[in-house]
C-alpha cells in the first residue's frame, strides 16, 4: 500500500496522507515538556527539537469543506486540551511556590 504525504500552507501544522482507503489528516503542535503528564501519552511524541502533540483523523471521502471542518474540529479539541494542561501546570507551579513560601 503506497502512501503519499504532503503539507499545505492553507492548513498550518498539518500533514495529509493519501492512502487507498481515503485520507489521514494529522495535526501537530509543539508543547512544553511540563505539559506532557497532563496529556494523553498516545498523542505525545518526541520530535527532533520539541515534544509534539499529535491528533489524526481518517476521512474516507474528501473535499475542501470536509478537510476544513475536520481541521477546525481537531484544532479546537487540541486547544481545549492544551489550555487545560497549561492550567494544570500553572496550578502545580503555584502550589510549589506556596509550599516554598510557607517553609
């Protein structure tokens, strides 16, 4: 099974893989190392320089509207999870600082 993979300027941080059954849309974002414990470990990878949070979706049929809607859906979900992880990191740092002050 041959896979063709490409990126697009219209969809930043996105890789589109065309396979026989359809298209796999993968969206990736760089994340801070502190956020890793608060994210799904199956979606976090070590890149060449940064840790990467990656989510994919399979599309059996494709057109520009489906691609745009799926990209927006994935990005909204990723941003919610990343904001939640960032809040958890900040709360953890706040607790650490409070413990240091109390000593």
